[in-house]
């Protein structure tokens, strides 16, 4: 029985790390393979194009993030507290990234939206699907909070979209200023968006 290769996983891990640090356009396949520790031929065995690799990186990253979001947003506890936990974990992740590499990495999805959404329709479509899925998850929580009379909103979908946009925007500011403290306002801003009072 032949040995199972983990070259694909090595390439994906290296690509995700490099894209997070430097962006997509500046990277070449040779550099990705060097960091991954695999022959260049392995890249084209698993990925027909660099765009195909970008799509695979997005899928891999979303698989991990969606599991985290589902654990938090669909877990126990009151709906607004679940949202707060999502913000706290996001901030903790950005702080950990800064401590490990010296800079706030931001959101991979947001970074690639800014860099690639006008260049490749396949990546744009995949990112739209990911952000729509994020809004779906937040909408469930927002609708639950509205049913409990904890917030004052008209359209749960639009409110959820605003919450996700606020989260993405503050992460962008944290990256721009290399300052995870920019995320301290997430909870207060979310309560304002949803028409909820700040608990004592």
C-alpha cells in the first residue's frame, strides 16, 4: 500500500500563512512550495492554477472559521452574550496573531476581498458566499434576540448584515493601525446597531 502524501495540506498551510502576511498577488508558486517544503511539481499536481489554490485556501479557512462561529453563535447562553463572545474571540485571535508575527493580520476574507474581488469572478463569488453564510449565522441570533424583546430592529437580515460589516470594518482598522485595541468598541457598537441598551 502506497504512502499517503500530505503535500496538499502543506501547500495550503503555507499559502494561507503567506497570503495572510503579504497578500496574494505578490506570491509566486515557487515561494509557496519552498515554504511548504514540497517540490514545485506538487503544486500543479494538486492545483491547476494559482486561482484554484486561492479558492482552496478560502474553503479551508472558512471550514475552520464556520465551525468556530457555529460553536459560539449556536451554543448555549443568551443571544446577545453569544454575539459578545464572538467579538471577544475575534479580538483574542487578532491579538494572538500580532504577538506571533508582530502585526495584526486582519481577516483573510476581507483582505482578499480588497485585493481580488475586481480581478477574479470565481474568488468574488466564493467570498460573497462566505460573507452571506456569516450573515446567516448572525441573523439567527439577531432574530432570537428580537423575539425576546431585547433589541429594537426592523429587518433582522439587514441588522445582521450591519453587525458583520461592523465586525469586518473594525478588524480592517485594527490591521491598518496594527492595534487590536481598535476592536474594543465591537460590543458597544453592536448594541447601538441593534437598538439594545448597554448592560450595567
